[in-house]
C-alpha cells in the first residue's frame, strides 16, 4: 500500500491548506528583539480563575495534582494550577477567536472538561481576563525580573537598610583578602614546584 494513502500522512499538507484558506492575519504575532524578528505562538489569550471549588470534588491533593496534569494535556491550555488547599483552579488558555493558528477552546469547554473529571465549577465563581502572552509569560521566562530583596531573618527592612552598606563593605574586604591569599599561594606554589610550570611552558 502506498504510504501516502495511509490516514494522517497528508495531515500536515491539509493543515497548511486549511490555514491558507482561513486567511488568518498573524502579522502581529511577530516582535522585534535586538534587531531580530521573533515569532510568538500566542499574543493575547485568556486567564480564568475558578474560586470556591469544592474540596469534595477534588477529593484530595493527589487527585488535584492529577487533575492539573490532565488540564495541561489539553492542547489549548498553556498553564494550569489546581490548588487543593485554597480551593482554586487557574487556567491560562487559547480562547476561541484568538488571532493565532493554535488549538482553541472556550470557557464552556473548560467547565465541561472539569465536570467530566467530577469537578463542578460555576461561572459566578470565576474571573476571566485578557492575558498578554509576551509581557506576562514570554518576557518573564526569558528576561526574568530582579528577585525582590528581603531583609535577613530577625531584622526589619529599616534595620537592614542601615546595616547593608557596612555588610557589603565587609564582604568586599573578605573577597579581596581571599583573592590576595590565593595569589600569594599561587606564587609560592610556583616557586616550590618549578618542574610543574616548566612542563607547562614546554607543552605550550
């Protein structure tokens, strides 16, 4: 049998033809970074948070973890968190009507999927908002924000602000002292073991 006649072999060509006929304008899916044109899979998508989820429906933490995994297996779902203790489910997904060529789903689809898994949520207890994939996901992942500084344990922020300059000065002095000691050790080692350095010079 000709392999080209097998089911699924021409799926890629069929998808390309369907996209061509759909005439989707994905020009806004490109960004410029350092003079280089980069294509993003998504731009504006959705984030939905379901609150007051019944713990009886989620059963326990192990079942909640499995539910999170099954949500992530859905192609339109980019990120998902199932928090058993807080009774909350957060899903970042590619919504219907989004200007991209990826798999899509609606809020009702998510609610129906959760119902099939035995978790019943209500639209009244959900909050949905637009989610900027580039600013909130891509930029954070590849250009992470500076980690917020915290005062050491046992000190307030005000105390730490006063102590910090002296502490940094002391750390610089310790670092410089260690570097000086290492250079002295290195120099003494060279004097005590000329054969080692002679062999290195010959090999070069």
